[in-house]
């Protein structure tokens, strides 16, 4: 049996992180004031369905403990534990979402319980019901038989019609805190005789994003020979690890652009997920920001880095070169101006690109000027050329040499994605495969002019 099933909560006391809900419901059971329709909303793995089953056990238990807790020993409790109580009806709305299923429910709900004391209907993922099915459910929710109770569960409360919500008592489940998840994992580790490193459990808890079920599933997955080791968790999940993230943050703080880019290359070469790394780094920055606020330190620079990498995270999966958005983000975070110009000449806002000494001397037209202009949606960029006698064929023929003369790697790489396609007067039109690279060139406002020596 999977651990998340083995350690599924069986009473109100074992529900983790939802005290605001369990205290209200236990009081309602104690004073026999339960309403006939509940709506449980919240992220997956936070205990919605488990709590619904516990309520079903409490309503049908013949030997309640402390007036609220099911005993798990009477026939009704045992039947629910084994999924055999006919008066507990669980419906998966994702696969039974039509009006016919709800009509059948309305017909059968009128019959009295046959085995338990009350009938309980648990409708999971209720937001998946069709509009017609919701309409068919309305009257039953408004005036259910005295022996019937409804518990609706959903991860997307905004998709539930207001008419349904108004007929239910709504409870919002919270994401379970990392500390609460770690505590529960430690208890499971003791029960399963697993030696788990504290940092490994904390990492698993963070990866679960507030879902205890996911955390227990990861715990089971990472259990190797009755031990869970932090570094193996990092490797198996394709994570960068705290040390690498801290090194990356240190490089950005010290404006070490080369060091930051080398770390990105290292992460990519190891086959780690760059999108995941970006998320980990943003999470780390958030911790640093909150720590800075609590200690009354300046956090504006951290906020700026968060904004930069949040934008980069959205671009990683769509980028032609996955690491490029992170490299650009690192440049921006370091405030690196070297990416915005080549070797400076005395002329304002201009840069002369020197020809490599290894090249053969070739006679070339003088003063070929390349100027960045606004990039259009069709991924075409117009480039202004001062020498009108230059032809498109000559530009294409010498294009690689033009790129080689650009000394700044990031500008050269961005231009290498483009291709000259048309020459009209002094305007050269280029197409780009990657809109990200075009956007990079467009946003570097200091790239005004690039001069080349004679091409032919």
C-alpha cells in the first residue's frame, strides 16, 4: 500500500494544518448542528476528501469518542474504511459530470439509509459538472432529505456557480506550512524506520507546495534503502541545490556576470531543469526579501532581481536557446553595461568594431552603418545603412565576417539568429527565428550605431 494511503487521516486530530476548519466542524458534530451541504475549497493534497470521509464516519459511527471522533471499530466505521458502506456515495465529477448522473442521484437520495444512520454524498472535483448538472443539483441542495448530507470538494472554487455556493457552507483549505509537513514526515519516518536527513525532509516539504499528499508521495519516492539523503533528493529531482543557488545569488550581488553565466551553463550542462532552477531561485530571493524586511534592511535590489527572473522564468520553456533568458536576466540583474555597446570610440553613442588581426586584408566599403530600429510583430528588423552602394548580396556574402567583428558575445549571438532578407535604399530588413533575441536587441537602447571596415 502506498504511504499516502497508509497514513491518510482517519480522525479530526490527524488532519494537518486545517485547525480553523476541524474546530468548527467538531463543534457542529458535538452539538448536532451540521448543515446539510458543505463546499470544501483548496489546493490538492490538503485534506478535503479525507475530512469529508471523517465527517461521514462521525455521522454514522455508533460509538463516538469524545462526542466527535469516530471510533474506527464499529461496523459502520470499518465499512467506510474498506469502502463498503452503501450509504456513503462518492462521485468523481470529472468522469460523471452529466445531468443523467445527477438525476439518478436525486431519485435515490429520497430512500432512507440502508446500513448507516445517514446518507453522505461526496462529490469530488465538483467544478467539472456541466451547467445542466448544476441546475439539476440546485433544488436537492436547497431542500435535501433530513437523512442526507452533501460535501462538495473542488480545487477551483471560482468555477462553481454562485447559486450552488449560496446553498453550501464554504470552507477554504489552506496550503499546509513547510514546518507542519516536515513534522508529519518525521513521524512517518519513525513509523517506517527510515533515517531521513532534516534538510532532505525540508526540501521535500518545499517541493510539495503545501500539499501533504504530494509530500508523502515524494517521501516514498526518495526512500532508498531506508534512508533519505539530501544530496540524492537534489539529484533525483533535478534540482540545483542550496549551495548552487547561494553561489548564483552571491555572483549577482558582486556583479560577477561571468561567474553567474558560468553557473547557468553548469546547471544546463548537468541536465537540470532551468525552469525549475529559476523557480527555486525566486523562492530563495523571496526568503532573502522577507528576511531583509524583518531586519529592516534595504530590499529594493532583491525586488528588482525577483522581477527580472520572474519574467525570465516565463520565457525559458519557449526560448530557442533555453539558457538565454536566464543569461540575459543575469546581465540585467548585474546592471552590466558592457552588453549594450562594443569597444567605445570618441564619437558619441558609436562603436567601431575592429577587424581581427588574423583576417586577410580585404578591400571593403567605408562607413557601413547598422542601426537598431523598432522590431515589428512579424519578427523583422530594419537596419539603416549609410553606404547606399552596398548590395544585399555583398552583405549576405560577408555576414559571418560582420558577426565575427562584434566583440560582445551576447550581441553577436543575438545578431547571429538574424538573416538579411531584403535591401531597399538604405534600409536592410532582417528576419529572426527567436523573438526573445530580437527583444534583447531592441531593449538595449545604447546600441545605436555599429561601424564596420570595408567589406569588399
